[in-house]
C-alpha cells in the first residue's frame, strides 16, 4: 500500500502501486547539453512553488466555452504558455487557434483529452490524438490510460525539440492532463523531481492536477530514481 498526500492540498489518495501502470519511460540517458543543464537548474529552483497555495481561477460560463474552443471570446485568459523553448502547454482554444491562423507557428499538436474537435482541422501542422479514452475523472484507470501514452509522446517531443520545431501539448483546459504529461516529460528529460516539475509549471500556468495524476507522478519519480 502506498499513500501520497499532495503538497498542502486537502486531499489524499491511497492505492496499491500494482494498480498503476508501471510501464513508463526510463530516464533519458542522453548527455544533457549546456542549454539542457540551464533548463534543469531553472526547474529545480521552483521546487518551493509546490508548497505554495495557488488560488484557482473561477471561469465564467463564457470563459469556459472559450477555453473549450466553443466560442472565440476575448478575455484576459492566456490560452497557451511556453514551458521550455518550443514546448507549449494549452487548452482546446489554443488548438482551435492554430487550425485557423497558427500565430505561434506550431509544427506539431498533441491532444491528451477525450474531447473531440467540433471544428475543421486545417492541415498546416502535424496532429497526434492520444487522448481518445483519457478522462479527467481522478480515477486510476485514467492515469493508466494517460501514462500508457507517455512513451510515444516523449519520442515525438524528443524528436521535435531536437529538430528545433514547435510543439503544443493540450487538453480541455490545459490544467490537468496536459500538465501531467508535460511534468512527466520534464522529469524524464531533465531528471527533476515531481515537486520541481510541478512547482515550475505552476509558476507559469494556473494548473490544477488531479490527485491520482500527482500520485502517479510520485510513483514515476520513484521508478526514475531506481533506474
């Protein structure tokens, strides 16, 4: 039995490690470049952010419709953020925008939400759908489905960033599933802890990662340390 209490949050989760998908990517064995080391140090500096309460933004119904790509509503919401050079996290609206004008010049979009596009997808970028059955319902099944896609997603991210191309990872609101995916990638790529990845991403975007995903990432950190 394994218990995680997520950083200063009111919830806790108890589960058996055997219930979680353990077929996760092992840490990147490629030597880190000078630029990579700079990024890793930057991420490590934000570990303290994991223990700072962050008020969650309450969206109006109109803003929620915008985030989910149903309505092009002008708000103060930033729909996508650049996490590391050329890697972006976003919501469904940010995906919709790149199908229209692609101002951020995204080359590749990766979807990790079960939400289906309700608009025409213009082929001015590569598009990968890894989220067909991935829900944001705080279940172990959702973690297992999401984490089972890490290997192909990480391969795409590695190659895309190596080629100097720009990639967007997105879910519905860009707060839980895509945040979990990017945190896991930062842990894998730069050998940082869950709290460091969480604190760093939290400093950039108002994320709200589900407890089961945080628990899964805690287990992933343990796997990375043992390999």
